C-alpha cells in the first residue's frame, strides 16, 4: 500500500510540508510505503478547457502535472497539503485539481482511494479549503479520512504543536486502516452529480 503526500506549497520546508511528513510517518508505522511530493519549483500549468481529456483520459498539456498524476494513480491514499493564501487555496493547487478532469476514464480514476487534507494558514480560509477539497474528493468517489488544520505564519511554526504532531501521525495511521478495508463505490453508479440546468435537463 502506498500513501502519497502532495504538498501544494511553493514554500520549501514550510508548515504544510512539516505536517505532511508527520502524517506520512504515522502511515509508515502502519506498514505503508510513503512518498512526499512537493510542487515547489515544478511547472504547473492551468487547464485550458479543451475537454479532449474527457474522451482520452490524457491531458495534452506537457508539464510536471503528468508526473503528479502518475503518483496519484499509483497510490491508495492521497493527502492534499494545501496552504491558505488570501482565504483560499493557492493557484497551483487549483490548477492540479482542475487538470484531474482527465482522470475520469477506466484505469485512470481516483475512485476508492482514501483522501485527506492538510491546511495551514495565518487567519481565515482554512474552512473554505476543507470544504472545497472534500467536495472534490467526493465528486471523484474517493473515501474521505479526517483532516488536519492549524494556524501558522512562521516557517515550520507548527513544529511547536505537540498535540498537533500526534494528531497528524494518527491521521496517517487512520488512512492506512481505512484503505486496508478495501471499500469500493458501486461501479455502475456515476460519481459526480452536478446541479441541473439548461445544459443538463
């Protein structure tokens, strides 16, 4: 079993990365293979809305997101590490999420993978990120585990939170235990249910 920590922060050695490492340590204690992938310095382009991936399952944009997709598909659990910038997620995190539109075809889906969220910020915005990522995971038919949210401005400030570090390691253990149960969504029922309107009566 593999658990991936996807750090969507450009700040090397920051709070988001620190918490992800603690979570992965907990997952490793439960016997999982773990990997931390940080997008710092990576080429992350936005979705251009071409929609060709909805038929092919492959995004035509050539950048480092292709490597991220490979790691996501190889993993049984994914922790989205998303810092709060101006009360919401940073652009790179949203670009990655938007680009996973391509992961909607058989053999290239995130369905039944365990998902979790880490978010750290200096003020408001944490709840907004949790809402957005959990709704995203549900639309992908992922299995939501718990989350880790905390306040921190200074680099690796959350290293001072002893209870927070324990909670992070427990979250890693929880992800492995959930994934080991082998739950699957019904394959004959579609995942996303969008609001109906003139385009989809």
